[in-house]
C-alpha cells in the first residue's frame, strides 16, 4: 500500500520531512477494521509528533495522521459494530500507525458511521476535533444536554479546528451562551457564523476584554491555545466555583491561583480512552454516531476550510507547514492517493 511517513524531526518544508513509501498491507485482528482511506485531515498533533521524532532519525517509518474517512474492507473476528462496505469516520489511536496510508487499522469502538450527507473530504475534517470538543463539554466540564440557559462559556482560540465544532455542539445541544475569542476580522466572522453569540479579541487581557464588552465573569472557560499566556486573566474572568478546561501543553502555570475561587481544572486528551483501553472506550463510537446524526439533520456542518489535494508527501508537508504557521481556521483536508 502507499503510505507517507516521517523518520526524523525535520522542518515541515524539508523534502525529507515526510516521505512517500510502499508498505505491507495491514491485516485486521481482534476489534480492528481494515479501512480503505479516502480522505484525511491534518491536526496540530500531526506536527507535534513529527517534531518529536529523534533529530538523528530512526530506522522505522512513523506513519502520521489521526483523522480519516473511508470504507471498511475487512474486519477482525471480534468486530460486531461494522461490516465490509460500511463508510466510517474516526480519529484513530496515537499509539498505532496513523491514517496517512491507503489501508489503515482502527478499533471499531472508536470509529463511527460517516454522515450520509457528507463526502469523504468533508467528513474527514471532523472526527478528532468533534471527539475533543464533545469530551471537553460533556465529559470534562460535565455540561448537560439541554441545560445551562443563563450561563456563559468562554472559548479561547475558537476559530481553530476544535473551536469550530465546539461552538456548534454547545449551541445545538445546550442553552449556554458562547463567547468566542478571535483576533482577525476573518476569524471573528468565522466564529460568529458558527454560532458564537459574542466575540472578543484575545490580543488583550481576556478579563478586561470581557468587561469592556459588558459581559463580566463567565461560568466556564475552555482554553484551546496559549493557556500559559492567558492563565491569570482566565482565573480573573471565571466566576467563583467556575470550571476551566484546556487541551494544549502550556509552559508551567501556577495552579495555586485557582484556589481562592475554588476553580476546578480539567485536561482533555481525546486519545486517553484508546491509549488505556478504558472500560468506556466505546463512548467514542457512540458520540461519533451522535455527531453524524446531527450533521445529517443539518444541525452541524463540516469545518473543512482548505483542501490541499491528493494524499502524498508533498501536499502533507505543505499542510504541516500551514498548520504550524498558526494561520489556519477550520480544518485542512487531503483526499485520495493520486499523484
């Protein structure tokens, strides 16, 4: 099968940063689905893993990619949720080979039914960010579907992939008021169009920005980027007994600042369930199916913003560089294994 892999921590624009290879076809076992990959999207985790490889290189190729849509071609003996021919979408597991390959193995319990109303490229934009956003809202912060009218949620860095689907889920499934942060005119328009009721500029201290906008303290905050830069302002912006969630890897933060207000801190990694094979691992299958139903009902839309063409090393290098530039809003997708 065709695959794209990394061997060393090279800059994204280096011609060897990601390389086209031919690897042996994988074989499904246990709960595995063997998926013929039709489209993938590129997330910040792809670039982090590439940059985290040994600088001097390694003998074995590291196939990246943690978002995919495709068709099930074979199943392992323990599979009960899917059968060959089914269209699926998923975000995979970080401790297994990634989805930047023509054929890919994924545990059925972390894959969902692809929305019937979307093409493969549109679908590939959503799984990793949808899982992350869903778990942030309902597993980490403990929001209740249908609840939270009169309460407020601040989303820092809301124009990116996670924020773009999180805004939609919060608006569609709860009564909470969403306050998004974005700094450019384009990204501010993007988050408003996705459903954010208020937008503030995160280039100024967030607590001051909220006050200037007449919004005051918030009940919940989700920080998707630069948490260390915003941490003190986030503490100031949260109400007593508020809840703060984050997904990034900030420089050290002083969690003692949370004590005075009894603010709780929640960290989200969407790979936790698959990494530890937790008893509730199938929750990701269930939530992906729920998101699929929301898409097909017209309540959630794809967050695809850029299609970089066929899945090959040159286009993936370009996508990695674009993600690392910090200029992306929405998701970057590649489709098919053409030249």
